[in-house]
C-alpha cells in the first residue's frame, strides 16, 4: 500500500482520529478471506469480504481492493471495477489498485467509451485531483487557510519588521492562489463524490431501455464495468421492478434494472438496497 | 385529407381504484385539433397525476359525434423516488392516447373526461371540438363507393385508382393477413409517395412489409371498357392486435404517372396525381376460449421450440446460458417468452431476447431466441425439464403445445469453477474470454488492513474544522480593533483623554475615599475637587487650568448637558471649596462623595 500521504499530518491536525487496530472478528474474517483467495476459492473469499462490508460495516480501501481482486479472479468484471473504484476513493494514490483497475479495464468490452473520459488537459487536471481524498484536500485547504491567517496576523502585529514586510506579499499571493486551486479541487471532489452518484454496470450485458420497465424498448446494452452516473430510481409497484436512470459516459441517458448497477458510494448503495430490494432477495452485491 | 377506421371497441375506460386523494390529483386532456371533418381522426392526450398508489383509467363520458377507435396507456408508473435531492416524492403519472373518429357534423363538448381517485371524481378542463362536413375529399364511410366511382364523380374519368386487396376478410387476433396495394392506371407509372401507404394505413395492426421483386413488370387487366396496366405498389402482412372491425378509409396517394402527348412528335410527360384508394375492411375475431392451455400467453402462429445450453457441466456458483429458440410462421416479434420451470437448484440472473424475422411465400417466418443466464446452486446430475410453448394455430383453428427436449447437466463442485491461473469472463458475447493471470501484471491481494476499519466521516462534519475556520477570522478581527484603538489613542488626544477620564477619576476618588476616614478636611476636599475637575477636563476636553468658576460654568453649559447639571456642578465645587478652606461638618463627607459620584455619572452621559 502506498505511504505517500504527505497531507496526512495536516488532516490529523484538522481533527481526524488516530488509526485503531481492527477488531478481532474483522481481522479474522479478513484473514479467512485472504486464505480462501490464496487457495483459489474466490467465491468463498468474496463471501468473507462481503460479510465484512455488509454485516460489520467495514469500509476500508484495502478490503475493497482485495474484494475487487476476488471478483475479477471469479470472472465478474463489473463488480471488480466497482470495488476498485471504491478502493480508489479511500486509497487514491495506491499503485496496486490503479494497476489492477487498468488491467481489468483492458477486458472491458466498451473500453472505448470508458477511456473517452480522459485525454485533454482538463481530464489531466481532474486526474491529479483524483489522487487525493476529499478529507486530504479539505485538510490541505484548511492548512493553507491557517498559513494565510498567520501571515496576516504577523503583518498586522509585526508589520514594521523588515523581514515580515518583504516576505508578506509573496506569502499572501501564494496562499491565495493555493486556496483557490485547492478549493476548486475540494469543490470538484465533493461534487463528484457527494452530489453525482458514480455507478458501475455489473451485469455482463445490461440492456439500456428508453423507460423504466421491460415493456420499453432497449436500443442497446452496456457491458459490465462501464462507469455511469445514477440520476434517479424509479419503482413500479405493479410489477415490483425497480429501475435506475443512468447517464452513460457519452451523455446518453437510459434505464436499466437497479440490481444491475452498483454505486461506488457503498453507503448510498446500502440505503438503496434497504429501500428497494425485497427482504427475500439476495443482496445486490452478492456474487452472481 | 386523413380519415381513419370506425372500429367500435367495447373499451370501457373505467375501473378499480384504491387509495386516497389529495390536492395534487390532476387530469389534463389535450386534443390535437379543435376542428375536424367527418371521417377525420381526433387524438386526445390524457395525463393523470395523483399522489396515491391507485387511480382508475379515465372515462371519456358520452360521445355523440365521435366513435372510439383506440385507447392505450402510453406511460405508467405509480411511484417516483427522487434520490439525492431534497427528499422524495411519491406520485403516480399515467398518460393515455385516445383515438376517436368523427362520425357526424356538429359540435362536441368534452366536459366529462373524468378519473376516479380514492372515491373522488376529478374532471379535466372541458374543451369543444367542431366537426365539419367533408369538403371535396372522400365520401363519408357510410357511403361506400368504389375508388373508380369516386374518381368518376369527381373528375369525370377513371384513368387510375388503387385497389387495396385483402387476402381474406376475416381473421383471428394476431393472425397474419396478406394485403396488396395494386395501382390500376391506363397510363405509365413512374414512382409514388411511399409514405402514403405506411404502417398506419390500417389502424390497430402490426404491419410487416414484404419486399417486392425489382424490375417487376405491370400486368394488363381489363375492367369494364378499359384496359389497365396493374402495378403492385406494396405488399405486406397485417397482424391485427385486437378484435373488432379494422377499416382502411379511402385515401389519396400521390403517384407520378407517365403519358404521351400526341402531336407531330409524341412527347412523354410526367404528372403527380392524387390516386384514390378503395375502402377495405377486415373483421378480426377474438381467440377462442375453448381448449386454451394453461401455458398460453398470447402467441399465435405455427411454431417449434428447442432448448440447449452452452455448458453441460457448469460448476456450482458458475454460470451457463440456457438458450430457448422458437421458430416458425407468424409474427415472431410478438412471441411471448416461454415460462421456465421453477427449479430450486438454479439461480436466474439475467435474460436476453433476440428476434429475427423474414418473409417468404407471402408469409412471415422467423425465430425468437430467449437466453437465460443461470447459475447452479447444487452439485450433481440435474435435469432441466421440457419447456412448453403454447400457441394458437390459425391454420387448424385450435391451440397447440410444443415442448423442448429435457436437458441433463452434470454440475461440478464449486472449487473447479476457476481454472488454475485463469480468469474466465462471461461477457455479452457467447464465447467467454479466458485470461492467463500469470501473463499479465495483476497485483496480489493485500495481506493486512491498513488504516481505519471504517471510512472517517468528512472533515466538514466535525466541530474542529469549523473552529479552525472561524478562529483565525475572530483573531484577525480582534487584532484590527486593538491596533486601531492603539493608533487612535496615540493620534487623537481628546479621544485618549476621554477614554482615560473615567479610569483616572476613579483612582482620584479612591484617594478621596481614603482621606474621608481620618484624613484632614483639606486633603479630602482637595481630592474631591481634583477628581471632579480633572474628570470634566479629560472627559469634555477642557483646559480648566486658570479658569474661574464662571468660565468653567460657561464651558460646561456650552456642552449642552441636561438642564441644571452645570449649575449643580459649579454649586457643588463651591461647596467643596467652602468646606475645604472654611471648615466642615463631620457628617457631610459621605454626602459629598455620593454627590460627586452622581455628578460624574451624569457627566459621563454627555459627549
């Protein structure tokens, strides 16, 4: 795992708690999942990892990474992409996660659509922003803000001191520029993670329909691993079907069954599952 | 002019309901025209919105001038959940499309289009539609005339007309009926408006066109005293979707005809002309109830069924495709998926369907492929029983049931699901992708949990985050205030003296207080005098040094204190002077102190 989180001290300064050792039951299940993976019993490994997420409310980047690996080795490309994406939210600079996600996407049947996200300068900037978590960016922003405030206080109280008077303008403009740049990063990450609901197609070939139901035509289908955006959820009480309205990478919109879409924000997915999936149905993220 | 069929449908748009009504329940009805001619279609779009789970379908009320042709629900839903927004809203929205055909001249008031929701009847905004008599076009449907008769009446000639030829006049619902559109013309024919005889020529049918041979030659046919060249414009198979009478009203089709103007030289000319069609009707019978099998889902035609799997030895937890193919004659696009037997050892994850149709011998043939992605849950030898397909065969006029062959699977143990060092991806294609994991740079799992077990909450939800944001602002604000105060104290003497007046006078009064008990009178009254005069000097920024009492009085009055305060102050100072230099009564010191403090407090209010 990467240990290049140079912003962590700043985040800690801003109030995060110290890292605690995992509870014994969590560690035990995690180890059993790893053992099953090493024994090539990937379905069993998935079961252990999913239990940690759904029953013990564990949301850890390493766990999502291992789960993505297990899904891929079990032949489920869609859920592999989904869990790598989840891992990247928590470990955005982790090289292993990035590498395996890149490997998996090579086998994505709509790879052209997926790769269309990057390419220009804007996407390069977005890519840089995505290397940091929301808390890291917030910690950096607050740190720059405190530096700016300290500089202003020094200028007020010790403005007559020659060194302060000379250095202050540079500090001021650098800090203001930093505030704007990091602030934009915070806004972008917040919008991406909290306002836009990033989702992944998990069915091997999900038909994209023009309306929320099997009675609407499906002009095309999307393959597992396609990253989409969830717009709304529609429940038809007559048929019991729940459909998700999604926006595809090329801007098209369509409807597909909710259980064929996995939300990168796992907490939002748990809320959706609790609301729409019948009690006797298998969990949405269980390995199919 | 557009005309449409006069199908009388026993459609009663009324119905079941439940739930309660709130203020948001609305029904809107919008016609596509407010004036039509007899024989024209009128389309009404109806939208019902309610915040309850159930509502009836709308009722149009009495139709005096119109006949109901078709009414379909085009959109339905009973609950809309808006997530990630500002809460959720539960509503039902239903849209209907009602097709009417005008039968009589007059004015129709649509004021009773209603929907029943929760025991309440909600009425749509009324509107009127005027029906005019036909002008110049085709006759009213009740006056059935042949195309040539109409043409003769209108133009005085019958050089060309289109005969709509139905293979038969009676058929079952969803049974295929061949129709041919034949152009009769005494002139040559170049081309025609292909959109004029489109899928909507016959209302209430699904139409599958049959491709006509290229370079087909016209046939010669004698009708009455004329010899016509007969061209086939279009050939199609109609599949009626509901019972009743389907009628194609006379219409005009734009046709480009060729003819020669006789003269010294014969010149070829072309003209677009309106060619009328004749009226054609098809009586559609409902499917019989007698002998209807339990599995029947509405499929009509003659079909066979077969089932196969792509992997007869899947592993537990693995996947395989069950492909059910239905093929034969009929509208394959309308073939309903066969019902799979309920097998507890099988998990069904997704379905696909694919339809392929073609025409041959003036019939529609094709296949429908239904694929079910399945996953076995138990190990051992398992059997998928025969899958039934029930359909109505119009040729024999009875129901038939075809079965697929049973399929035996050898379900393997789950550990054999993954090949050693291989990953098998089942995508949308039939053939899975096999990846050699050792040939790619695929990183191994992590052996230990790093970091918090649970994702920390966002910093902006913590108190300390907002404290760090606000504290510097408060510090900066306080610094600015303090520095400004310091600056003013240095540069503004009057302000500085006024700010320090209260503090100085209290210190001086403390000296007087000490002198009050045991001090001599000169010391005590001197301290009181210094305190009050010094306060007035500092607070009012006066130069009291060397002032007489009269001058001091004038200065005090100029500051506009409350009435009498300046006089009281001067009198008090004179009293103090008297006690100070001429002796005093021992009981007066407390009163003097009290009076001095009161005067100071009163002067503090003066700016």
